């Protein structure tokens, strides 16, 4: 099946069932299918077809999945843009992907407008609402469009191109096929209890793998999305309790916020809520115990990355078992997902036995096809069908995976991937910085936060606040350092490489798992 086929199917079976709801708007499956056809027709009218890239820059909204399904119906490929990035980061992704059309909400359209002039391949900028000067309004863009003939696209073809931070500081476009998305939502249907007509809350950003595949999963099973544009703990709790939400997906920081910031949360009933899934970081045993008591539902953990979404699951029974005498299970990310395989390999590439720590590798039908225009990076990551994650971990005798550290330097803060080189490149632009290294340090709320370790240039002066403020506007807010240490020199090995493990060690000593 193709990305958009589920919408058409459920429009025939249950046309009046709600597909998406947001404040002031409800969209049925019949209305969603008609809008997908109209969007695809508008693409056909301007000559955008199979394999071409279309970018979407928006916060969560009912239009987001409709756009992406319309892009797929035209045979084109969605390029979701993280709305939290800085304009120069959007510029790079738009140029690298070769996007021909950009859709953006009005406020974001104004923010990105300044970088569009240098993008020779971008032919149309469409505003999802009132159009700034030089932009086309969405209603005008789709006016008069009629359903096009079926596009020449097949399940192995590209469906979505998601950008993930690169170790060189430049984002890489991970390309997933229609087939990969289909297999992912199929095994989600096995693991997550969500049925036709039931409702899930859509709070994970739709540019992110969890949010994007979340709305694909809802469409696959004929369920409904209750869309939240921005997370607010009080409003999220109200929606979970009062709007018949059956399933939710959060990062642990969001779960913690709802438990600690919402007065009276323990008096809520959450009568319809059956399952909460989480990922991005482990959950503390004390937080899990309280969450189980407050929400009264099952909890499911998953592990993966943009290139390899949801390759493991730690299910409800295992969460209960952890609280009944096996707390070590909460340090695990579970066992292989349906259709997936796991193995641990040493530096020589040979498979290691239970308990031995090496690089985590996984293969399965949901793995990316490769990195866009990055053949060497693709060959390095995908070897003999196995995705080499860059994470270090071990498997136990029962097949449970334990993530221990990262063989790459990536930081995960609140579910967002941050590569230190991106932050370091910004810091090096400051005239007072002679040398810098960026590491992740533990955070109870976010899993990890960004810390910069800086060597100042001789005779130069800069404070912690100066450097943090310097990063503002030059890089996404969630990537900015939250703290800065000043040192005389950075530890390096004989070849000159910064010893980041040595920098991280004082903050992670005594922890079983050295990632957030």
C-alpha cells in the first residue's frame, strides 16, 4: 500500500467518522479524502510529480497530515521541516532536498521568508492561511484543482525525507519508502491498542518521526486524531480525561510535566485511556509508579531513530513485571519489534554474545532506504541490510536490549536529537572562543541537556550568559547550551581528537545508562 491509500479506504468504509479534530474544526474521513485528491490535483497542475520533494513547515494542525497524504497521492515526497530550527538551518534543508514547493503557516512563513531568495529550485511558497507578500495563499493554490490520474509510484518508492542532525554539523535526509511506513504502522497496529473510530492525541511534533508516523498509524486503522498545536500540560490532561482519548505518545519529560505541573491531576479519571507509549529516554521508576497510578493505563516504551523507527518495544506486562521485582527491566528498551532483528557487534564487525557491549545493529522492513545524496554515509550506516545505529549497548539472554552509551556523540534532549558539532560550529564563530566541546549531561526532566566546555582566546573575555545568548537565533532553541564550563584546555588523544567521554564522566558516574 501507499502512504495515502488508508485515507481513501476509510473514506469508503466509514466516511462520516472523524479523522482529525482541532479547536474550531473537525475533518471526517470523507472530507480528508476529498482534500487529499484536491491537493494532489493542484500538484499535477503545476507539474510536481513522482520523486519530487515538497517541504512542510508547520506546527501540528489538521492540515499537516492532509498535505503529506496529498503529496504522496501526487507521487511526490514529503520533507517535514522542524519549526524549531533557525532560518539558516531551514535554508540548508530546502537547498539540499531540492524542494520545489514549500508550505508554511503564516508566522513561520514570515520567519523563513528571508532565506528563500537564494533557493533557485524552490518554485512556489504556499501559506497555510493569510499569505505574506510574495506568497500564495493555500485556498488560491488549490482553487479549481481536480483529482489527477494515479501517479506512477510503487511501494518501494520514496515517501518521506526526514532530516536528522549530522556528525559534521550538516543535517542528513533519511529517506523512507512507502513500504517502510506501511510495515511500521502495521506493527504499531499489533503493539498499540487503537481501533477504528477511537481517538489518539497528537501532541508529538508532526515533523518528528513519532508525530509523522503517529498520524499515519491513525489513518491506517481508521482512528481519529485530537490535534494539539503546542503542548500545554494542563490542557493535555484535560483532553486526555474529557475527550475520550484511547492512546497517547509522549517523551518522559511530558509525562513528568503532567504529573508535576497540573493541580488535581490525581483526581482525574482518564476512563478511556488504554495506553501511553514513550521513547527518547528511559523513565524513572518513581515516575512510572505514579504515572500508572494516575493514568491507570498500560505503558509501552520504544527505541529507534529517524532512520530506524521503533525497532524495539518494552510492553505493558514488562512494565508491570519491573515494578513487581525486576526494576532492571526499566533500564532496557525492550525486545525486537515484530519483523525486526537485533544484534551487537564489536569493533571488528563480529557479533557479540549476551552481556557484551558493542554497537547496536538492527534490520527490518521499516529501515530507511538511505540518506539523500549521501552514498558514503548510506554505505556506512547500512551494511548487509543492517542499520548500524552508532549506539553502544548489550543484549541479555532473553533478548532485552540495554542502551549503554553512544559511539557517536549525539545528545537526546526531550526526544530531540542534537549533534554537538552543530552547536560547536556556532560557538567557534564567537571571537572570544578559542576551543569548544559540547556534551550531554543528565537532566531529570529532559533526559539530557546541552553543556558547552569552552577555552577562551588569550586576553578575551566572555561569560556563560554571553555565549548562551550568542547562540540564540543562530541555532534552534533546544540546541542552545544550558550551561557553560570554562577550562584552560580540552583533553585530547594523540591524534588530536577531543576526549568527550572524559568530559562527560564526572556527570554520568554512578549511572547504569550513560545516555539520557
